[in-house]
């Protein structure tokens, strides 16, 4: 399963590690994804949701 939010499409981005001596090396920023049971088309399904979508109630959690 890809590390991507099923609702908003948020995925990993790249950037730099920058040391105190200003040396730069590549790194990856991963989104904060949680595996949650949500209701999709009147059925409960487990999907990967970012915490921002979860917090803002963009999905309806299954019981």
C-alpha cells in the first residue's frame, strides 16, 4: 500500500537535511497516516487517512 492519504492525496515529499556546517543531504518527509475503518459506499473499509483529514471530520468513522 502506498503511503498516500485516501482522501486528500497527501504523500511523501523530499527535502534536505542541513547540518550545522551547512552540509546538505537528501531526506524524505512522510505524512502522518493512520489506518482507520471508515464508511465508504455504506460499507466499512480500512483505509490510510492523514491525521489532518481525520481531525477535520472529512471521513465518517465506522463503529
